[in-house]
């Protein structure tokens, strides 16, 4: 459906306000000019955003920060959204497998974190079904950034 992107991103942050406050994690949302409405399956994209933000909170120590960015990439007329954290990061050797079902980094560190290891694989399925792409960059003990793109038709971009 027709979705107001800035509003959608504010709402995901709101859904996590309790957990963010509990860990004293700062969240900021940066939206570039030109980002407004796109057609998307709101429930599915919320599921993706919820997973990315919950991962960011889970794997970021207290007093860290999370940044959500949205931009309209000029060359491919795609909406680009990223969720970046200042957390524990992911070892290089695990990066290639991180979108696989049930794949979790080092059982010891994720044992007490809850979850099944399905979130990122579901996110990838959803983004693929929208014709988009999703990828992850990470630096151990520095943080992680997950970016997804969604194709936007020109007529959608001018609407609203
Ligand atoms: P679920 O999403 O099913 O509750 P999960 O969060 O463990 O469980 P995924 O979201 O698929 O599963 O993530 C897979 C693994 O990737 C995680 O277990 C964790 O090891 C690693 N990971 C994901 N996001 C981050 C992040 N932001 N920082 C550090 N590690 C991450
Ligand atoms: Mg997850």
C-alpha cells in the first residue's frame, strides 16, 4: 500500500522505545530530501524493520546508539534504508552465512539473547519478494550496518 516512509521509520523507533530506554541506547532517524511515499506491503516491511532494529538493540551494549537512514538513490530509483548500530559486530568469517536460516554467530554469545536465527533470512525473503536487495556490513567490536533497497516507480515518488 501507499506508505509514508518517514512516518513508518518513526513508528518502528516508537515500538522499541521501552527496550531502547532500558539499555540507554540512543536512536536517531535521518531522512534525506526526496524520501516520501512508496508502495509497499506495510506489514512485511515492518517485519523487516522490527527484526533489524531488534537485532541492533540485542547486539549493542548499554549506552550505544542506533541510526536509521533513508535516501532515494538517484541512479536506480530505489529507496535505500539502513539500520546501523555501535554494537559487538559480526566476525568476517560469519558474514557470508548470516542470512541463512537458523544461522547465528557463536552459540555462546547468542544463547542468552533469545531468538531463533530466522529474522535475517525472513527479512531477505521479504525484500527479495519486493524486488529489492539487502546486505550487511560489519566490523567486529565496532558495529553493524544492514541496508535494504526497494525499487520505486517514478509515479510513486512524485506522489505525496
Ligand atoms: P531471531 O531474529 O529469529 O529472533 P536472531 O536475531 O538470532 O533470532 P537473525 O536476526 O537472523 O537471528 O540474526 C542472525 C545472527 O546474526 C544473530 O544470531 C547474531 O549472531 C547476528 N546478528 C544479527 N544482527 C546483528 C547485529 N546488529 N549485530 C551483531 N550481530 C548480529
Ligand atoms: Mg533477529
